[in-house]
């Protein structure tokens, strides 16, 4: 089944990008207007995040999100056949900020949210920095699909670490130089281990794993956000968050990321993955709140 799925997706990926975007626009019409895929979740999230915006403004952000969401899926399939040269002109970044720590013997840990197109970002990162890139991923329940995505994500040499056994998968790299990419905005699997921060004016649970890992291994913490200047083109902005995490603590590092994430989402509201229930956990007094 894996080979059949891979073959069909590979053939699809050979289509020119302009044709793929035409298909993306057609899927948008079906997904948004007919199927109405998670529209209630998206609009509920947007109303929480932007209570002062009008219904018309929220709808415009929602539509922009769906267009970019579908584009990102189409673009991910394009990774199966697109050349490195294809991405050289379509995905840029201030890579020097990361590479500057390589000669200093430091490892780097990237924190970013689910913003488009992180799949392209993962592949391009490995081609533009000197580090061995490690990426943490959530395994897909369908084994053939999971195999296809692992192949796509590792095409440039990125080593994928399963979120279910990250500690074990990470061990071979613990004493080496690496760049570890973490999508740090997902809803915590174990709510009892999470801590709560104000995010878009609402008490929100965040996982402490990224901050703990940075302090434990004394890795330079860099925040990242991907912008889309125009369709089919991306630019990732890296910004130094903490050069010496052992001088900080988990609460401070996570709070810093929460504030950063909120700011970049406000500036690029349709570039974040709104189709997940971002505020599904209810805050209780006994949880406390980090201010």
C-alpha cells in the first residue's frame, strides 16, 4: 500500500505549481463552502483570539487560513519531486543566525508554532545550515501514510524523532552538535504536566518540554516564524531567544515563547493552524497561572 500511495502522490507532485494551485483553489471551494471542514472550530478560535474584530474581518481571516492550509498540503506533496534548486529561490531565511553558533560548539533548539509551510521549512533548513537537523513529529495512525510523510520530511537528511519516544530517539545525538526543531504550540498530551499562561487574553495550557530540554542540554534557544511574501514563496525569520538557558528557568522561557507566538500570529493571522481546538482545556484555579 505504501508504494502505491507514494507512486500516485509522486505523479501528482510532477504537475507544475501553477496547476497544483489551480487544484488547491478548487479544493478550497469544496472544503470551505460545501464540506465546511471544521469551520465552527476555526471561527470559534478566531473569535477568542480577536474579540474586537467584526464578523466580516474574522471571515476574511478564516478564508485566508483555508487557502493557505490547502496550499500547504499541496506544497507538501510537491516535496516528493521538487529539486533543491526549486526551493533555493522559493524559501529564504536568515540562516546565519543559527550557523553562527556552530563554530562555538553549541547546539541549537528551534521553537515555532504550526505556521505554514513548516514542511517546506523542515526540508530547506537541513540544506542551509551546517548542523544535523532533528525534527520531532507526531506519528500518523495510518502506517503507509506515516511512511510517506517520514520519507518527505527526511529527504534532506533531517532525522525524525517520534514524539512518543523522543527521549529514546534523541539519545544517539545527546553529545553531538545538532539543531532540534520543535513545534511548541500543540495542546499538551498530559494536561497535569502543563503550565498555564495568558494567551490571547485566555488562560491556556502549554507544554513545558521544550524549555526543560533546552535547560537540561544547555542549547541555544531560537524562535522561528515563517512568512509568505507571495504564493509559493516563503521566508523564515529566526530570532535569538536565549543564548544561555541554564541562566533562565522553564517558566520564563515558555512565557517568552507564548508572548512571541501571540505577536507573530497577530501580525500574520491567516498563517497559523486554526483548525485545531486551541482552547479545549478549561483552566481551574488550582492549576495556577504564570504571569
